[in-house]
C-alpha cells in the first residue's frame, strides 16, 4: 500500500524578515505539509563559487523558529542538519525547543555533510566519508536517546552522553527523524534508523557537478531504493514504516527548453532530463502524472520543491496532498 503524498517547500533566502514569515505562512495556506531550510553558512565568495551551491542567507535554527512562530500547522525542519557543524546535545536541545514552541511540529533532519568548500571556508575538518557517516549514525542514536524519557546513556567513538535527560521532551509524538543522502551506506543507515529517507545525489565529490547528477539516473535511483530496503530489512522493519522523499528542482510550463538547457549543462539528452528522478518538468497535469508514476516506481511519496516553485507547484499540492 502506497503512503499518501506529502509536499514540502525548501527555502534558502528572503528579501526581508516579513518576506520570510509570509513565505512560510503562504506555504501553509497552499497546503504544503512542511517548510524547510538547508544547513549552510558561507556567503558569496570564491569558496562558495567552487561548490556550485546556492547561497543560504539565513541561519537554519533561528529561521526555523521564526517560521514556526509565523505558522500554526505546517511542519518545520532543516533538510538536513550537518552533524559536523553542531554539538549533538546542543543541536537536539535547540531543535526540541522549536518543537516545544511550535506545538510538536518539528521534522528533524540529519546528514553526514558533504560541501567541501564550506568545510574549508569555515575551518571545519572534512573527514573521510566513512568517518562522517559513522558520526552521523552516532548522532541519530544520540538524538533518539535525547528525545526519549529517562537518562541518556550513549557511548560511542564520537558522542558520549550520560547522566541527564534530554529536555524539552516531545510535545505529543516523537519528531520524525529524516536522513538525507545519496550513498549506499547513508541510505542503508536511513533504512535502519530513520523515519524519513530523503534521496539526494551521491555528493562524495564535495560539490554539485556532473558526477553527482549522474548518480541519480533512474537505474541508480532504483538501487537507492534497494539500499533503503536492505537497511530496513536488517532492522526488522517493514517498508511502510518509512517515508521516502526526494527533492525536485524544476517546475515550468514548457518542459522541452528547460530539459535541453539542463541536458547541455550535465551531458544528458532532453528525454533523459524529463525522466530524471530529481526533476519535475512541465505543466501541473504532466507533473501530477509523473509524481504518481514515481511513487509506483520508487516509493517516493514526500516531494519537496524549491521556493521559486511555491506558486507554480500549488495546483499539484491541491490535487494530490494526502492521496
């Protein structure tokens, strides 16, 4: 049985404090189920330029708090917190404080980190991928312990917590943990431990580029589904317990010109771009058909779009949310 569709909006920037509040409220009014930021910190300059990543104006935690205050029903989150940028107990404390103030609307996303230029710019050591993923695993275990009643007793290579209870505790239910990534180990880990697994490119190159884009072609996305399934099976979990999400980047009325432009950038044909699992291209009726097909093919039911698609994507949200 397929999970019902949910739709998220991911925002990076705002023209003013009120614009940020208005954007969160509009997403809520249009029926989006979640409002997310990413977890990036460096402004424009040569380090950002070499990552090919967009600049994020706002710090994730205070911006989440403001979005929560401006809304009343929409989930609030970060897609995803980089565990290398935060002390785990402090991060969970801050996130659960947002959960408390928002009446239980937190979605708690965690990732291993990947943007090499940002690490370098901020002076944060960029460990080998295996080390970062091991740290992510310990961070998930620590977060679960801090969100549960009773004293924490977490002892790992990277994280040690003992002799206190995490506060505040969840307002209602424990916030869902989202794990985002594109490598086999991260997605298998997500299948074992997360509530939401969000597909991304394999960003082991440390930047956005052709190699990452190529890692999410249809046949490789199917592999990602299999990795999540393997992780879930190893933990004795059924796949319906998990929600699979993906980030989609294009919503335009005319598919062909955008598909051709994107294809030229990344060495793909226009047809490959239109069929690409991380792109939604075309008018709303075409996108609706594509989203339904991808839920059947990959199990993707949680669809996130960028802030520039807030209005253009609204008819899709109205047609499919909760179905």
